[in-house]
């Protein structure tokens, strides 16, 4: 029979240790014995569905881990892998008894065991596989989980049918492909055959029967073939082992399905594998085979020159063999064969170098990287440290409420999740629950999180959101929303500015706003729509004076306004006035807090009106205003109103300083609205005041008055930012 469904002979801890010693003679086996005793106690009295003691399951899992030639902590973790989940033993206990490393591995296996995979869509399955990998962070967690799953699959017949189907489907969708990705050929084929057995029992039994029936004829054909090849190898002086190869049942089934061909056509394809010593000989033997039989065009694949992403290397070719049957060949070195069968596990032990091509598929490039690193590292210990890396450094995988898996940028917050669902969900996102708990919108998500968001039509994006989100999509969407919003506000501002300018010149706004007038104006300014004109005014690209001049050239000349606008500002910050425009959207910038008398400059902002800064404001250069948004402004000092100014005073640290400085400020006729004091290590005190100042001259007086106080080192105005 082609079936190699392995039977599960009982495993003892002694047999585990014996097998470990074969590939790692120096291993310290004490922890294995301890883990066995611990597990035996923890699972005492528990039985599996098969009726055998539960303890056989961790033992069998550990057996598979030994088959994978993993290290001692992996074997220990295999023996303990169900203790957190199935018994009441906390992680801390394991850590105390077996160390951090083992506890971490067991915890990792427990965590991924709790996740249930629901959909059958391939893209979802792929995301789910990546989620498992990114949650694990250490490949050993996945390898232990695979061993656990393989033993469960081997004993699946004891479970009810419904459970069998669910577990088999999950294995086919997730775990068999993972085994393949990790390059563990034997485990992948065994898992796939077991899946077929439970998912399509009729197909499985039918195939198994047919394979068995034809086995004799087929074996004879392959034996003849092998004799011819071996003779030829000896003739040319090549070292080589020739093996007949049987396709696994799932492979036959897949080929029948994919190509729509009957069993006979797949199965009559003989398959032979030749294993030799060097890479050069692989190519030489390929030449020999092609000279013995005619190659089938289009079937040659050079996976030595260009390895698969899981590290697999071989030459593949198909020839027209004896009696006209197609024969498939795989030609590889011993090292390549080990990698193909055992995958990444082969690199734990074998150190021969294999050429690895950087240019091939990057999806699972990390695996290749591990292999490369392994060649440079002195011992297993170091290799194991490098295995504990971030497998997907840039992304995380989270669940939607429906159980789908979404890929997001690392550091993503619930807003990114919301935008990945839909733009509208993002724009109106008010709150989020992660794993059932309420979290702030800026909460950082992790792989494996279940995320749910709430929305409200009243909610809209804010500039803060740009600081929290990580994905390009969210950023674009938020910026787009803000830009649209700015345009709407600029339209309103532009309309008001124009209305007031028209009033000032005694022009009828109803007349000017007539579509035909506006349209004529838009042409003059080279703008597409009347709306666009108002927006341009609001943004400050076009001044109202420019518009007035078009409407009534004489008026502008009379006012004597040329290209520059001199605007007068006065009054309190909350009620600053510009002549003719009133208190519309003018504010004194908070970064430099201009006070009357300071040289100042105005900026027309996008949708936020006029912003006034001091000429020496450090932020001016950084502001992203166009040069033509700058307007000259001047103070209108008619009404004396007070401005809040921060003053910082450095003094020696001595009692009474605060009182003396306060007195000096008051004597300069300024009110103090806030004061605080801090001391420094070098015995200085820093006094901070907020003082109401009338203008720049007044400020000068206040500062001078402070500097006359004995003990003051320095007094100056403090600008924020
Ligand atoms: Mn288990």
C-alpha cells in the first residue's frame, strides 16, 4: 500500500531520550525526565477519547518533536504543552520549574490553540497562517503546535464525525500549508493524506484501493527503470542513490481535480528520485537522463538555481520513459534532500552550505534568512536566539467581529482597523473594544486581537488622528477629509470677506454674487467655478481688493490700496479688529503671543482666517504658507488693552525672591495673573509669571524693573514652542 499512515505505538520517556541522544549526544536530558514527571502528575487520571491515558498525547507530541530533531527546550515544552490549558497550572509555575524559555513556548502553543479559524477563503487562510506565525515570534512554537496537531490528526478517528471534519478542514487550510512553508515535506504529505481521509472518505478509500491494485505492475516498471539508471550512473562514474517515489494520495487527488484527468493518467506517471553528492553532479545527471530519454518540453524546473521560498532545492524534469510512459525525475544532493524532508529542522543539525538565491520570492524570505544566518553562527544556541525574531516586523493580524483576519501596519490603532473596513466607518469612529474591553482610539493593536469599533454620525476626523494612525490608507483618508472640510470653511470665509469688502465700497452684494458676474470674474482670475473663486478668497490666494478693482477700478484707486494690504489690528486677542473686516477670523498666534508694539506679520491660513505672528516667531519658517498668503499688518494702539505675556526670571535660590520680583512687576503697573517657582540643582530658582502687558514698551519697563531686584540673574519674555 502507498499509504503511510503511521501507527501510534506507545512512547516512553526513555525512548525519547534515546532518540535525542542519536542526534545530540551531549544533551542534558534531566529537564526531559522532570517534564515527564510533572506532566504525568498534571494529567493524572485524564483519558483521551481513545480511552488511553492522556499522558500518551504529550509523549507522542514530544516524539514528533524529536523526529524533527529539535532542541531540549522544545521537547520539554512538548511534554508540557497541554498543562496550562487542560489543568490548573499557571504559567508562573512552569516558569519557576522549567525556566522562562520553556514557559514561553508552552504559553505560545496554548495561545494559538485558543484561536479558532472560521472561513475557507484562501486569502483569509493565508492571513491566518501569518497571524499564527506573527503571534508565535519563535518558530519552535509553530513546530510544537504542528507536532501536537499531527498527533491529534493521527488519532482523529476516535472523535465524532462533525469534529473530525472541522479539525481536518482547519488542518488542510492552515497547518499542512504551514508545514510546507517550513519545508517539512513528510509532515505535509502525512497531514494532507489524513485530511483527505476524513474530509472525503469515499475518494480516499477509492484511491487507496486503486493504488494498491496497480502497485505490483507499477513497482515492476519502476524497478526496471531504476536498473537502467543505476547502470548508466556507474558507467559515467557518478555517485547516486535511485529511489522509486510514490505520490501521496492527496497529491494524486489534487492533480486529478486540478487537471480534470482520471486516476490512471496521474498514477501511470512514474516518479523517480536521484540523490547524489554535489550540485555539479545534479546537473550532470540531468544531462545523462535527457540523453537516455527524450525530455517532455516545458517540464524542466531548476529549483537549485532558483530555490522555492521554503528553501526547497531540486532539479525537476519529465521524460518519455520506456513503453512511452511519462517519468518524473527529481535530482538533488543529500543536503537538499534533508531540507526537503525536514525543512528548517534540518538546519538545526546539518551545516553543509547550500547556495541560496536572494532574488526569489520574498514572501517567506525570513526563512531563507534564518538558514543563511545559521551558516554563520557558531552553535545551535545562537541559532535558537536568532529564531526568536519578529517574523513579520512590519505588520500585525487582527480579527474582525465576523472572524475574518485583517492585516494592518505594526503599531496600528482601532482607527486604522475602522478605515480598513470602510472610509465611512473610519470617519465616524467613536470608540473601540479590543478583546471585549473598551480602549481609547489611539490604543496600539497586537496580532491576535479581536477588534470591534463603534460609530456615530456626529463624529468626524481630527488632526490628532494623524498622530495615531499607522496605515497609509487611514492617513490619506483623514487628510482628504480635512482638506475637504478646509475647502468648505474657506468657501464660507471667502464669501464673508467678499461681502464685507463689497459693503465697504458701497457695492451691492446681491448684484455681485449674481452667477453671471461671478462667472465673469472667475474667467479674469483663471478659476474654473464661482465657488472656486470664493474658496480662493478664503484661502487668501486672491484678495478682496483684487476683486473690487475688477468690479470698480476707481474705488480701489481712491482707497490707495496697491498690492499690499495694510491692516490695522487692535483690541484684545479675543476681539482683534481689522478695519472693514471686523472680528472675522483673526487670531493672535499662541506660539509667539504678539503684544502691541511687537513687529508683526499676518498669514492667511487655509480656512482659519488671519493668523498674526511676531516677526521673529521661530515658527514662521516652518509654517507651510505660500509667500502670497503673507499680509502686512500693523497694530492699532488706540484702545489700550492688556495681553497675557509669559515672563521667566532666573534668580539665586534664596527666601523671599518671589515676593521681591512680584513687587517689582507690580511697581511697573502690570498685573500678575499666574506665578510659579522651581529650583534647580545648581541652587538657582526659576520664577515663571504670566503678566498682563499693554504693549512692547510696557513689557520693556516690566523686565527692566525686575532686573533691578537684587539676586535676579536674568529676566526675559518666554515664547512657547
Ligand atoms: Mn495537545
